[in-house]
DNA sequence: TTCCAGGGATATA
DNA sequence: TATATCCATGGA
C-alpha cells in the first residue's frame, strides 16, 4: 500500500464522482470511501482541501480518476444559463472514471431495469464468489471465472432474468480481442456490443462511456427520459439518444452524467424534504 | 401492498 | 419500422 494526496478542487469531488451512478464497487467509511476497481483498492479520506489516498497502486488510481482532463473548460463551454447550468453547478465535481471495459460490461448488464442499491449487491456477490481473494476484499472476477460460473450461479446471486445474459456474454467475450474493439469508431463498437445477447442501446452506451472513453454517446435511461419528458414527449429512448448526441457532440457523455446525477439526487432530496 | 428501477428480447402488425 | 408484453428481484 502506498499513500498519496490529491487536490480537492471545485471540479474534482470524490462524493459526486462515486455517487453519480457510474460505478458500483464503493462504500462510505468514516470521512471518506473505500473503492474497488478490477483487483485494486483505494481508501480516500476527505481532509478538507485535499484527499488523502491509500491504495495498492498509485499509478492505477491516478489514471482511473481522469485527473488530466480540464473539466472546468468543458463546463464553461456547456453553460446554457438554464437546466444544464443548474446540473453542472450541482455536480461540478464529477469526473468520468476510466473503468475497465470488462468490468463495465458486466456491471451495466446487471444495471438494466434495476435499482442502484441492488446492482451494488449483485456485483459484490459476483466478486465475492468468483474474484481472487485479496484478504479484505475480492477482485473483480477474471473473464474465465465469469464464463465458467454458469447461468445458475448468476441466478443464485439475485441477478434475476439477467442471469442468462451474463452467462452468454461471459462466454462470448472469451473470443473477443479488446484491442481490436478499442480501435473501432464509436458507431462500430456500439454495433459490436449490441450484437451481444442482453446488451441494448442504453447499456452499450454506458459501456462506451465508462469503459471505452467514448464521450460522443448519451445513454438514455428512465431518469434522462424524465429530464426531457417535456422537450421530447413520448420519444423512444434510442431516438432521444441520437438527437442528444447531435446536440451535444463530443461532450454528450459529460452532459448526460451531470443531468442524470442532478435529476436522480434531487428526486431523493425532495422526498426526504417531504418527510422532514 | 404496489410501484419502480441507469432495459432488452421477442412477438406481432 | 413501430408498438406491446414479458421478464426476476427487492428497495422504497
């Protein structure tokens, strides 16, 4: 384990980055978070003006957090004086994490038609049962372990009807060369992903955004549908997605994440206000 | 208890 | 091509 510090800036906030719905293997601890990615672990403690990080691999997490990108510049280009500005102000500290493609594929298959708390539980049970034992935690499973587990295993950890998807995709991925996938343009890679049983447009776009660094995508889920319900009434999700990419271009993925986090979190806050 | 969740496959027209 | 229905599960 090594320790290092990260600047806490208006454009990098660990709570917004982890709680914005892009990632599932983290849990709050006193003063911060424990975060797992692939076989790695980091503990991030909030020290006010900086984050104190202890991790098994400093270079891995410095890349994972996407620290080199100029998020302030992206935000200033996107300001519209309206809802998007409001969403950016709310989620200014979000960074899009550079997740592993395989971990993203399996995480977002689990995510479909599912609640985030339950998604986290299913993925955690998947890791505990199939991932390498690292002492305090289990790594994300190897593709071989995922492919060998069988549909019954995925059903047994509560994956529901997605169990068959997970099993089939795991076995299919054994024949995929990721480097060849990485070389494809976004449209071609989306087609490859959607050819997998259980991966549709929305899950493919999440995988492209979070696992393949593609920002010219706009995943449309139930929350994004709510955001644009008035602007685009009764519009199918895939058409809405295409329209929004035309509008926001190479920044689509960032826009989507700010709007998603804003809408979903505000809903929760409104509920708690009613109760209080 | 019912509704809903970071949807997708399938059947039908 | 477009719409309707079904799918497992558990948090709220």
